[in-house]
C-alpha cells in the first residue's frame, strides 16, 4: 500500500477557484507529506474567489499541457463557479481529467468541479455528489446522485461544498493509501 508521504498529487485550476477548496487540500496534503503540484492552463498563477470577491493567488508549478499523468497518483479539482466552468471549455483540461480516470488514478472533485467529470464523460453509473445546482447535470450524464458530504465510486471522490472539506481531504488520503483503483471507463 502506498503511503501519503510518497504520494505525488496534482491540483488543476484556473482563475476563480473557491479559495478554501484549493488551499485547504494543498496545505493539508503537503502537511501530511505528499508532494503537491498545481497546474493551470498557461502555467501562471491563478487567482481565487473568496466569498464575494477575488481572493489570494496560487502559484502554478506547470501548464496543464505539460502534465504527465504517470507522474501522479491523484488529481484534485477545486470548485467555485468560475474555475470549473472555464476549465470545462478547455479541451486539454477535459482530456487530462479523462486520462486520470482511464489510467486508474484517484480523482477528487468538490462543489462545482464535478462539471469537469461530466464534460470528460466519466460519470455514468457512478455514485456522486456535488453542489446542489449541478446535481441535475450529473443525473443527466448518468450518475447516481446522493446528498452526502463525500461520495466515492472506485477512487473517484466527490463532495458538495467547503463545509465538507475535512471529510473530502480525509477520503483523498484514504484512497491514496489504498493505491491504484482498477475501473472500467464510464
């Protein structure tokens, strides 16, 4: 079984990420010993959204197009309305999500970030949760939607909102330590 201290995890984002949904996993996974990288479309810093206005920025380690999926055990997708809505129109970002799923990697999406899973066409038949306003999108794409702090479907983790962050992060650690998740493509 892998240990979180040996894990290499990628966070994919762009401008408008929900600040807590990026920084809490980033900081807590690093504190547990994981190596965590941030990828953005242009490889530049991305600015977060904090309540009613722009928040802090996060530095990027690489461009989405430069990510090698084999280098990582997990992908974390922070929500917020703006961030996943922009990324789901980015072909490279959508392809990367699909590649993580088809390579049996852990994928963790919170709040509005499951929009990326819908766009990548990897939700059919999976148990998932999300922010209430996108649950219909998940249902329409074939997911079995629940209203709980964390839904898990063979290494694909979804959560509803920032209140669920403690359970979301704990589940990421648990799934990383379980190792590779063999799955059928959705």
